[in-house]
């Protein structure tokens, strides 16, 4: 039963003035680390997709489920709309603020979880680790859904522990709402709800005491409540059936996850690759040093509280083998929840060091070294993106490759200036439409801008010569994000080139001109 007096009594008893100050410092640190230079990092092409969806859904209510056209759940689209209303002229900021919000939700969940398990000091230590771990810092600052996935993971884990202990209907109802919102973020959230079915392992204490009937009753009650959780979550999830595009979710899942038939045909098709990549990606993105603390903490947890340790171990192991066997496509952001498991177990490891008389004075040094290491890895993310430490796959995605669109905002400003000096809107032929540079450019184009973007994939020579016929009436620009060789007979003049770190890729802005063309080329263009 809800009783506000009980809540106030708990807060009064456990939260002192000193705690309020510490909490304010933690909150301040979180938002400082997330908001500083939030738009400095070059826009990732997937961000362009998600922000465009949110802008479309905001302007046209009939497209509120637009993300389902690509098999993506709509939570990010919906939650980004309020930020677009607050910052209508800075869509990139609005899109990334969604992840800042979900990151804070994750931090709140981590604090509650650690407070519930091991008390106030553990919550403070874990909160600091959560704020500075590079894994979360990066994805809490990108307009991607993975920060929300991490938040859902933490809260599902917390409520599974709460429900297995209390077996209360009100807890199950809240758990159901958490599971429902999480299921609208990404399909993988169902894995975490399924893992909650392992929670009755904590009842094995009664089994050891030969209280078989008690164990069975508790387990049965838990599963009844968990069934309620799943029903509520499914009610949320099935809201998507209001859209005729709902079936695309299942189709999209087969792009990333093996179907049962594929698995039975070739069960080890991706296993050996994934079993190497999972620990590499998780350790690298988490900052390496936290991993030995996590291993030590998990070891001590299993030793001191075997059942809780076993339950935490299951959350490590089951997703590991599930992903290793089934994931066709694997990026570090898909396993971001391992960062949370590292923080939880590393926190316990640091707490355990306090109990050792020989190491009590070392705990502060070790904790400081861990934080300093994280901060050193964090700084490039805030101030020097080109120097950020990433696995090769993420360095290609976010820094050096075609999907990292450096200079997009400046490029659009150049187009805006050109359009303001012309009677007719300028035309931009962009190399790639959905999920490529055209979507990225649309993030920065305002409703009042006289810029017409045409995404074309592939952008061919024929497209350029066709557009040449528009030049007498309006200026026509071409943006290349993938191509780096341009035939001399093309009627284009370089306006700007935006280099990327690594010097492997660049973003090019050209304008179509007819002045320098020979008669042969002009005649050729007439026949296209």
C-alpha cells in the first residue's frame, strides 16, 4: 500500500544534509559531463535518421509510428519531440538531449539498485563510476537509443531483485510499466525481462534448509507476479500494432539476429567471431581497468553471497552466449549493458577491499586510479573527438568513416548563405538518402531555409548531367560522402572539402557549373 509518510520517514532517517550535498554534486557532475560540448562530436548518420523521424512525427501526427517503417520501436522518436519543441532551431542538440535524459534515468536506477543491495556508500561509489565510465559517457551524448536500453536494463534488474524479495503486487505493477517502456525502446529488452525468470535462484536458501514447500510457494508466487509484469509489458508493446508497419519489427530483427532455422542449419556460423568480439568491445568501451575490479567483485560476491552472486553471474553468462550464438551483426553499443554489470560488480569489489585490513588504505588509491583512468579516456570525447579511444569498428563509424559526417553544420550554413542570395531555392544532390548524408543534412536545415535536398543512391554521372539543366534557373550543389574520385569531365567545381581524421574519407561540397565544359560534353549532356 502506498503511504507517503513512510517514504518521508525513510528519507528523513537515511538522507542527511551531507547526503543532499553529495547527491547534488553527483547530479551536477553528471550533467556537466553530458552537456559540455554536446554538439561538438560529428553527427553520426544514424542520428540523422532518428532526428528526421522525430521531426516528421512532431509535424505530422499521422506519422507518430514512422520509426516502424524501418522496424525500429518508437520510444526515441516520441521522447525526442519535446526537446525539438524546446530547441526547434537546433535539432542535433534536441536529439542528443534525449540520451542525456535516459542516461540520467540509468544513473538513478544504478543508485537505487546499489543502495538497495549494499547501502549508501556503495551507491555513491557506483554513481561515480557510472558518471565517468567512457561507455556511458559516449552513448549518453549521442542521439541513439542505446542509452535508453541501458536504463531499461538497470531498472529491470533492480525490479527483478525487488520483486523476488517482496512478492508484492504493487511492485509487479511498477515492474510492468518499466518493462513496457523498455520494450518500446528496442527488441533486445525482451531478453532482460526473460532473465528476470532466473530470480527464484535466490530462494535456494530455503531449499538448503529443506523447506521445500516454502521454496515452491515463493517461486510460484513470484512467477504469477512475473506473468503480470509480462502482460503489462506486452500491452505497452502492442500499442505498436496501431501502425500498419508493425510487422517490419520482426523483419528487421532477422537482419541482426539469426532465425531458428538459420541457427539449426549452422549453429556456429557467428559464434567464434562473436565470442572474441564481445569481451574486446565491452572491455575497450568500458575503459579496460574496470574489468579486473569487476572480476574481483564478482568473485567476492559469489564467495560471500553465493545465491546473489549466481544470479548476477547468470546476467553475465546467458546474454554472452545468446549474443555469441545468435548475433549476425555486433557493435559495441549493442552490448552496452555489460558496462552496467561492470559498474555493479566493481562497486562490490571496492567495498570488499575496505574489509581487508591490509588493503583498506589502498582502496582509496585504487578507486582514484580507476577514476583518473576513466577521466583520461573521457576528455577526448568532450574536447577532441579525433583522439577518442575506440575499437576499429567504432572508430570507423563515429570518427573516420563515411557515417561520421564532419562539417555538416558548416556545409548547411554555406548552402543557406547561397540560398539567401538567390531568387530560387538552391538544390542539393546528396550522395545517399536514407541513413546517409541526405538525412544528416536535413537535421540542420530549418523550415524557413530555401534549400531542397535530394538524396540519391547511388549518385551517378547521369544524375549530375540531368541536374545541369536546372543551372540556368537556380544553383545546384552536390554533396559527396562516399566517393573520393571525380572525373575531370564532370561539370562540377569544388566549393569546400571537410577532411576526417585518418585522411581516408572526406565530405565534399561541389557546385554544378557549365562554364568550363567543352562542346562535346555539352552535347553529351543534351542527350541524357
